[in-house]
């Protein structure tokens, strides 16, 4: 009789211990997910961070070789943002960056990638059917952002690189888009007769 | 020091004592003795204990110390009657007794101060503490005593057990008897002078679960663990499909973990499953971490064997061995309960006296403070100095 009781008791305890292990495992998994999220996202805007963008870009360029779609990289930069930080302080600047992050997330399709590349620089990685589609997307985003940010006298410059046409490696695509963005910015400043930052 | 231990389970007090006297005389090991330690079942009438002892053994009232025990040990035998250890010193060994009363109101009386003063005077002697069961106060009394000793920076070789008994004739009989006094709310300390001794505290329960945190605790009771989980519900699941007897839970006491004092602090045995809590036999600290454990006769006896080996390394031989072993432990040992006493007597080749306790009192692992243990076998091997 005692043996039966002990076996029953052990089985019941085992059930509870299993439940407790599963609970701990769930907590561990949630903690891991949180840590992974923190490691791959920018803490201010909750967009992907630069490291994660580079990892995704590497994977996307490998896939793009065999894809019929167009892989485009849009490099966006906020004009005159330095003046905002200098005039109103970084806290104010951070609020604007958060707002930019929200607009970018709302403006792309599911599956496209938005990342904060650093400071006031953002990157969008998108898959398009035709080569002119990324320009339309970039223009739409630029107009939306400038509409929201006009109060702060902030405009947007961008450059686009297309996989195949402008390069095949992450470095080539980033460098080309960055260069085009800078040319775009320079052009605007020249028109206004201002220095370029 | 020569010691002999005899027992009787005769239900009549006078006849039981006479039987023990006859055994003593027939053995011829001792012709006379200096002191008697007596474990008495709660069913015996105790009013005439002193009178009977003086008459049958021809002793004075200060030459014995007696206490209640549901079950006592005389060598390898366990009895629900009476066990007596007769002690005769051969060198400079001596025994004396200190008693204290008023545990339930110890915060408002001078009991703790008097006890500390006595223990400081006798810090180099062996002090065997036999207490009554005072429901919740005893645990706090021992905890506070531990804190005071740590504060004063000495450990007075204090070991012992809590008298076991049951409610009989309307009173919970866990009393001590000394010098015509019946101590109903206190304790007695039997102090041995000029003796060497070794102490072993045997557990033998293996941890089997992840760690829980006791997040809602009151005194001896746990209400919730891990922020919001009803501990009573968890424990009730252990008894699923069985008659819900709390004794079954004695196989799986909880092990309190102590970050400050080492991995395992103490075990706590289930006392009852209440409406919204689970009660233990000693205090549970708020926010303590604990694990479930499990023990079998084999793991318990293996642990005792290891402790005996350590004790033997410390003392070599012994004139007598005391075993204060938790009543819950006897339940786990089942039909092998006699083997624990056999291990002590076999390895020390010495007589054994002991009893089933409601808690064991002994040093922590650093020998800095005293603790109330549950479900342990506390062994003390004693040898008179040359």
C-alpha cells in the first residue's frame, strides 16, 4: 500500500514539476525573444538597427540573384536636423526621430524592411515589380514626411540603389544609395545657396 | 562514563518503572548511577512520576530529567512506553540541569536573557535542549535565540529535540519534568561537563524541482508562491487520486534555500493543508526560495550512515549515542525505522537513547547559530574525558 502511495505521490509531483519547468521554459523563451528584439532594434524608434539591416541586406542580396522582383534600397536623410538638436535640444530631436520612425513603418508594405541606419539616416529595403516603383514609394514617403515635419522646417533627401543596376553586394547598394542621397541634398542646398551638413 | 538504556511498554507507570529497574539489576553493568534521562509516553499519568521514581530507584528529585515522547528509543528498540538512560560517571564528568518556563510569552519576560546567560556560562559544555511543543512560539523563540547567539558571537554546543506528544485528557502533553517541577510551557537543558562529543545532522531528502519563491507567507504558513499562485492548490495536486492525508506529504518536505548561509538551509515538514494555505512545523521566511524534495528509507539511511562516518572521524569511540529523530522521518523509514538506531549502535558499539521529535534543534552549518530543523536525525556521540 505504501509503495502505491509513494508512486502516486511521485507521479503527481512529477506532473507539477513538469508544469513548473514548462512555465520556466516559457519565461526563458520570452526573455530570449526580448533580448533578441533589443539586440536587433533601435531603442528610440523601434525600427531595425544598423547591424540587423546589414544582416537582412546580406540575405536579401543572396536571394535577389534568383528573384524576378526588383530589390531596391532607399537611403533617406533629414535635412537641417542638426539645427533642431542644436536649437531645441536632443530630447526634442528624439521626439522627431520617433515620429519619422512611425511614418516610415506606416508607409511601407508588410515584408519591406525599415531601419535606422544611424543619427537621422534611415534605410528602406523593398521588393518591387518594376524599377520605377521605388522612386514612387520614396517620393510618397518624402512628401508625407515633409508635410508632417514642415513645422520644424525639415525636408527629406533620398537616394535609391537597385540590385543589379547599381551593384550586387550590400556595400555597393548602401554606398550607391548614400551617394545619390548626398547628391540630391547638395543639389537642393545649391539651389538655396546654403552649406551642406 | 558508563551508560545503559532500558525500556518498557507496560501501560502501568509503576509496573513499567519496576520492569526497567529489574532489567538494570539483572544486567549488573551498573550497581549505582548518577543521573537518569527518561522519555515518557503521553498516555502515562505524570502526577506521581517523581514519587514513583524516588520510591522505585531511591533517587532524589534532581537526579533525573524526564520528558514526553510518543515513541522513544532504547538501543535498537523503539517503544511507545518508557525509555530510561542510566548514567554513571567514571572520571570528572558531571551533569546539571537548567529549566526555563514561559516560552509563549518570551517576548515579555526575561526567559531569553536567563537562557543566554546560562548558555554563555556553559559555552564549552554540551547542552542538550529538550523543549515542549509550543505551537507557533517555539519556532520564533529558536530563531531569536539563533540571532542573539550570532550577535553575541558564541555557539554554546546546543543540540536537542522537541518533546512529542498528543492531546490527552484535554492537554497537549509535551512536558518536561525536573526536580518536582512539571514544565508545561518551557524547556530543560541537560548540561554535560568534561565530555567530548560529535554531532551529526542527517537529512537524506533529494531536491527534485525547480525553485519556487514564497511570495505570501504568514508565520508557519505559505499562501502564495511565485506571485499569485495558490500553494494550497499546488500541494492538493500532489494528493490527487489518494486519500488526502498530510502524512503522505512527509515524503516530500520542502527545502528552504538560503542565499546567505549556503545552498540548503533547512527542511520544512507539512503540518496541515488549510482552507487557503499550507502550514508547516516551523517558520517560513517571507520571500524565501524553496524546492520540493523526496526521500525514501534508502536515501535517509544512506545520509545517516555518512553522518555517522563523519562523527566517528571526529570522536572515534563513544560511551553513549543520542538520536533525536523526527516523527515524520520515522513514517518515511516505514518498516526500516529500527535500522537508523542500528547504524548508530553498530558503528559506535555504544548504547543508544533517543526519541521521535516534533523538531530538532542544532547548529547551522557554520556552527554560529542554532536552528530548528524538521525531518532530520540529529545524532550526538558522547565520551567522558579521561
